[in-house]
C-alpha cells in the first residue's frame, strides 16, 4: 500500500516454517545478521546474478535472482577483488559465513519428553507410554533406554541422533530431519502391562534450515530487524498401532469357511481322478460298487 511506504519483502518476511502438530525443531547452529534496515547497499558476491563489471549489468528495477533485493542501476565495488550490483532491500545483506564450530553444541544433552496415548476403540482399550508412578521426580531423572528403562519417555537428543545412524556434531552443523516412530503392537488377551510401545529412529534428510527475523524501531523511527538463519534438527513424530483379541464369532466363521473349503477341495479331486486321470477306471471301481 502507498501508506506503508517503500519496502522490500523477502523470504524472512513472507514465510513462516510450518512446524505441524507432531513436529519439534531444535536449533543447533545459526548465522546472525544484526541491525538490518531498508536502504541501498552492494549485493553479496556469493549471488551470481549480482556480479557486475559496469552499470549496464545492473538494469534498474530488476530483482536479483536468488539475491536480496532490487537492482538500482549502479555497479559498486564490494571489496578490492570484485564488484556487485547495488540493490534496494534489507541492508547490509545477509552474512553468509557459517561458523566452523558448532555454536549450540550443548543441545546434544537436551532431552525430549514425548507423551503418547493410544486408543483401540473397538476393544475399549487405552494405554499411555508413560510409567504410572507416584514419584514426582521420576521423569526429571530418568532417561530412555530400550533395555534398562523402556518405560521412560524422556529421550536424550544425542542418543536419538545416534540411534538414527548419524553423528550429532555432523548433523547439527547444517541441520537435518529425524523421524521418531512409535509402534504399538498389542495382544489384548495378555495383561495390559505387556502392551508396550517400540521406538525407532531414522534419518529423513540432511541440511535443514530456515530464516526468521525480529523487528524493532530505532531512535529515529527507523524500522530495523535482526535476521537469523537457523540450522537444527527437526523431529517428526509418528504413531502406528494395531491390536488383536480372541473372539468366538470370527473364530467360528473361519472354522466354517475352512470346512467348506476342504469340502470343495474333495469334490475337485474326485472330478480329476474320475474323469481326467489315466487310471480313472481303477479309481472308479475302488470308489463305487456296482449292484446288479
């Protein structure tokens, strides 16, 4: 709108990463570009369409493909070795230098509490994956272990990544996505305590990141923002389940079907032996007795 003034809207302004109901994103690394304001500045030399040698290479009004703004028509010296087109957008342009050292390395010791309840409505059966305990400190001190502590739904991040076959340091540097699968396979003829979930972890993708920004007003009523490119691990939780229980009705139906099947099988065998087999006469004499 005209009343809003001249402003360029980029990916951080227009999009928000869809997290979903069963998704958690854990930030493990980031790139910060602080105190950006709307104005003019040279494009980043990492953007191919922003490179130039003269003003004619930067036609005014054209957006920089995969860049950070709109060309103003000028070609500027970015540094002593290269020139780039001047743009109008959020300036200075995003810092593209990724830290070689993981900035949030301690996130490997974070824990995720995953609470899940399964309902088998046909059998009027419900079960939660948390241990039924009156100890208020249990969930604050326990950590999931498939052998020694399978009823504790508190998972250490590093253990989850390693269970998916990855090294935490390598995955956390540029981000990735891990699927957490909870499977309920229950025999309801047994005690309810034996109906326990099985957890598995698998790597879905590597290199996961998105941009987000926080906005504030400066002392001269100038709008500023801090731009963050966030790298991290996305945990996608899914639940599968099936249950079974003995019932006389389907058992009787299956039994009757089996009897009918064997009856039909006997008839087919008789037809083959009586009419198609080479020794049909011999079989006929053994099966039937002629009375005169």
